[in-house]
C-alpha cells in the first residue's frame, strides 16, 4: 500500500513538471546514477589495479628471496643432520695456535668449550669464532668482551656450545 502511495507521489510530481524540467531531471538522474556506479564499482577497481601493478614486482622479489632461503634452509638442515666429532681441547688449541691466540684458560668437555684470552685483536678473535662455527659448529653461548687501552685489543671470556647433528 505504501509502495503505491510513493509511486503515485512520484507520478504527481513528474506530471507537474514541464517537458524541459522532465528532460533536465532525467539527465540529472542518469548523471548521478553513472557517478554513483563509477564511485562504487569502477574507481576502486582502477585504483586497486594500479596498487597491484606496483605490488606484484615486490611480491615476486619476496617469493624469489623466500625460495633462496628455502634452499639455504635445506642445505643447513642436511648439514645439521650429519654427525660431527665432538670438539676436543687439542682441536681448540690447534686452531688458536694457527691464529696466534694464546688462551689463558681453556676447558673443553663434551659440547661445551670455555675459553679466556687476556689480550687479543678483536678482529682475530671474531675470525676465529667464525672459523670454529664453520669447522666445529661451535656457537657462542656467552661472551664477555672487555676493551683494552691498546687500539683494537680486547680481553675475552667465551663459552661456546657445539651444535651436534642427529646421532
């Protein structure tokens, strides 16, 4: 019932207008309808398309990085499953000797290495740590590095743990 009243009111309003007003209102209705359709459907699609065009190269780059990381992970996982010999005091002493590092104290047991060096070049001890990470899978558990008055020289106390693969 109310629907019929509404339509009747629109009809009365329309009949009261002359031909020029009707033409103007019809064109105005079409323009408003096209503008609303554009704002609701077309504009978001166009703007999202341009956003996607800029995002796709970045996403492809991220995919390639993730693929590379996945390959690295597979290599690391394979390397970690290989068992390596337990680290010994002799191995540590030999590697320190090659680098010219003199340990004040050194203790190596099962998977733990404790080391104290009174004076060493910072770069030298860092290179030794990297070498031991690669060669014996030693990782730094605890480190105390104290700068000495001489440039580049440090005093170091290290606790290292050997990461062993599956037995």
